């Protein structure tokens, strides 16, 4: 929109009022857009936090299950290893006794 130079104060005042109205409309539109963008961002953050909570909970549950499996595997391996250690210790004692008996 182009404006011609005002010929008198009345025309100048009218042009200023029109410019003020247009600026007000632009401000209303800009604030409306900002509000909409803010609402969308807030909603996005809420969804992200909800997903993050769900994923954190799932990770913690998987960690707990993994700890149980690791404990079970450790117990299954530890018992035979202890038996092997005991057998080696027993064999070492026998070998030592045989060497002494020579």
C-alpha cells in the first residue's frame, strides 16, 4: 500500500490512523502466531517428556532383568569353577604328599 503526501493535518491524521490500524492488525497476527507456536512447542515438550519417561522406565526394567540373568549365569558358572578350584587344590595337596613320600 502506498500513501501520498498528506495535503493537510486532517489527511495526515487519517493516514496515521490507518497506519496504526494496520500495525495493530499485524501485531495481533504476530502475537497469534507466537501463541500458536508456543502452544505447539509446549505440546511437543510434553510428548517428549512422556516418551522419555516411558523409555527410561523400559530401560530400568531391562536393566533389572539383565541383572537377574547375569546373577543367574554367574551362579551357574561360579559353582563349577569353585568345584574345579577345590579339585585343583586337592590334587596339589596329593602331589605335595607324594613328593614328600619319595
